[in-house]
C-alpha cells in the first residue's frame, strides 16, 4: 500500500515571495511532520519548478544542515542545484527570502 499526501502553500505569489517567512516555515514543518523518515523523498513543485520549488528545497536543506552540521551555505547550495536544474531560485527577492527564513 502506498499513501500519497499533497500539500499546497497558496500564500506564495508566482515570481514573488511571501511577505513574512513565518507562515512558510510553519507549512514546511507541517510537511516534514507528515513525512516520516522511512517514507521516502518529498516531491516539490510549483508552476515552472524552479523559483518557489528552489526556495523550498534550499530552506529545507539548510535547516537540516543547521541541525546536523551547525553550518549554512545558501550560495553553495543554490549553485549546486543550478548545476542540476537551471534557474533554481529565480529572483533576488527569492534569494533574500531564503536568508530571511533562515
């Protein structure tokens, strides 16, 4: 048996950013809470699969890195993701939002 849960964060405008990171961080915690460690990966997508998706992935990865390694490398992680998929984290505002969220 396979169970799939879908979550949607509707307070994030296309090509923009939420006004405050707190609601997004609560959403991310909810998604993580509903996905036990043995459940497999989380699939993330937005309209184009690069802007908001990239922000979600970077914030999630950096929170995990902070927890386990006590370090942060937003620039390095965005660069790594862009080597695998062009345009991950599309705008300067999105990049700044990642910093604000962390």
